[in-house]
């Protein structure tokens, strides 16, 4: 599988370079590349926005519970550090 990806990538790079420098279609290829790049970037941005807009927030009670658990863990860590310093 890895070798196939390597070979396919090299073939595409060489074909791209050939079209860019040895044919009259270089301007078209640049425009196509730009459109695809913008579509991919803003497509991902739209997907992230959709995910943020449609994911329900956590209930406040759950967040408070997590904060309390973190505080307890922090206190235990401090106590363990103090015990180690006393030894």
C-alpha cells in the first residue's frame, strides 16, 4: 500500500510538472489548482463551523462536576508532593 502511494504521488507530480511547463494548459492548471485549494480549505472550515453549530453544549452540572474532580486531583497531587519533600 505504501509503495503504491509513493509511486502514484511521483507520477502525479511528474504529470503536473509536464503540464505546467510543456503544454499550453499551464494557466488552466493553475486556475484549477487554485479553485481546488480554496474549495478544500473553506470546505474544511465550513465542516468545522457546522460541527460547532450542531453539537449541543455540555450541561453546567457536568462541567461543575469535572471541575470539582480536577480540584480534588490537584489537592491529592500537592499532598503527595509534600509527602515526598518530607522524606
